[in-house]
């Protein structure tokens, strides 16, 4: 497969590095040579200096032979134009990063496809949806639903009070009729648990369960849910705006933004929120704005360090739930070690969405686990596929792969060792990124 990525910003560079590890033929293009510096020397990819909307530059990049053309510059109009040109020059499929929600409406998809833009992605919207989901259940680090909510993946940081702490998997304590633990994140390591493994305090544990068993999982993990009625958001970014628009009307929101002009824009776009023109990086400002009375604090400025520190301060002032946008991947582990709460990284979310377009099997969804540096993948089992030939325990699955559950006939089930997957089943797999193509061959 040959892929051209236009835009060596956060999303484009992260995606190029991810795909380069898979030995896919990648060309990363940007008009600023400083963004491309050293990338081709350190990663298995090619770089090209050029204008995204230049017909000549795109021709020289070899767009006529590319299977997937991805335009992820910060400018929506540039991305759309680049995709249209690439399509006309012979690119088989195109994807554009956008910041206009109207383009995503089902009625407009066919319109853009006719223009030559096959896929659209709005990273800030995807990030805002994760924030809204995290605020709905404050005891969770991550919450993902699959197959219309028939199966749920829960990421939970467990403490000493959890019933499952210090229990080995071989002990038989875990009720695999109600949930399956697919992974454990301990310090900087992601563990696919075997019989000799055990849960320890401060692990982030990933469960696959059904909606009716969520309360049981919560009790096993020793968690209490705190209702969110008041939310404070630091930073008036597009993620903040989309978060406010997607939150339930009963939640009161206060946005702290230091840029006066942006405050006027926020007042127009987020009419149900209170907008305060202050610099929330100042601890005294947070106190004066009553952060201690908030149920949740969300930091979504462009500065990862400021977001982490603000969430840490909010936690120490008594806020039960904090969410930080951390765009610097190197800081994600730091944020987890400081126990600030949910970490959001829009480029990892966007890269997961784009990554699934490079897979050949019937892959319905690929979603990133920010804290665990791994992926959850939803496959559909094909007739005659290897996954349908034996019981799960006899399949000899690749290392670092765990099958959590499956949906058959619209009903979710937890996988057991004797489970046999049938053609047409939707199967939820947990795996590190490097193992996706290995497990793909089973479907």
C-alpha cells in the first residue's frame, strides 16, 4: 500500500510514524522544510517539500500511484482542495481533516465524495466526544461502546479498596460470565494478563462487559460514581466549544479564557456557558472562580504542561474529576503517574480512525487507548476465516492480543476459552498497535 500524507503537523507526523513501523510506503509532504527535518533519517518513510495544492508538487510526489491520500494540514480549505486535486490526478482514496461540523452531516457525504473527498475527519470533535463520555461516568478513565452499546470497554484505575486487587487470574475469583479483563497498564507497561498475573493497586485495568453488568464491575473495582452538575473548562479551544455543545443541558459550564477576542467568539458559540476572561494558569484565579465547588475540571489549552498542572491543582483543591488534553505524547505517562484523571490526545484519536482505512479485513473500528498505548479493534468474522475454525483457547493467538467479547444476532457476549466465533460475529479485540496486522489475518 502506498500512502501520501500532506501536513507534517501533530496529526500527520504521528500518523506517518505509526504507519512507518508497519513498513508501509509512506511519503510525508509539507511546505515547511523544518517540519520534515530528520524524519526520513529516523523513520522508514520519505519526505517531500511542496505545496499541498500545487498540481506539479503533487505529481512529483507520485500521487497518481497512491492508494490513500491524507490531507491533515491545519487549514480545512487547503485539505479539501488538495484531496480534490489528488483525486483527479489518480489517487484511489482521499481523506481531509476539517473543522466544519456541517460537512459531516450524512446528507453532505455523497456531495463531497463526488468532489473527490472520500473521508472526512474532525479530530477536535472526536476529542470532545471522549471528554463528554468521560464526564458521564466520573469513576472511569476510559469508556468505549461497541455494536450499538452491546459491549462496553471500561478503563478503571483501581485502588487498595478494590475487591480484585491482589487476586491472581488463576484463582478463579474473576467472574468471566460478567466481564473479561483484557489488559492491565502498570507504570509504563501494558500487560495482557495470563493465569499467573494479578491486579495491583494503582493499575489501570481494562474490562470488556455488557451494559447490564457495569454496576457489578464498578463494585468489583471499588468505585463510587460522582454526579457532574458543574464543570469548569480552562481554554476556549475548538475542543472546548464542541464539548460545551455536546454536554447535556442540565450541566452548568464555566469557561476560563485569557484571550479577550476569543471570549467574544465563545459567547456567541457557547451560549449556555458562562465565559470568564482570566488566565486560569494562576492558582489564585482558579480559587477566585470557585474551582473547589466544581464537580469536574477540564483543561484543553494548547499547552500540555499547563493542562497537566491545572488538573493537578484542581485535584488538590477537591475536584473529583479532571480531564486534560495532553498533545505531547511524551507527557502522557507523566500525566498518568501524577494521577490527574482522564487524558485526551486528539492526534492519537485521529490516527486510530485513519489507521483503520489501511487495513484490508472487515475492520469496523480502531480506537486508541491513550493511557495503555494500545488499540481496541472491532472485526467482523468472514466465512471460512481462521478465527471460526477452533475454540478461542486453541487458536494460538499472536502475542499481545486478547479477545474480549463478541456480538451475535444483536446481543453481546463475553468470550470464554470454549467460545467458538461464527461467521458474521462482531468481535472486540485488544492489542498493541504492532499486533493489529497479525490478528487481522485471523478474520
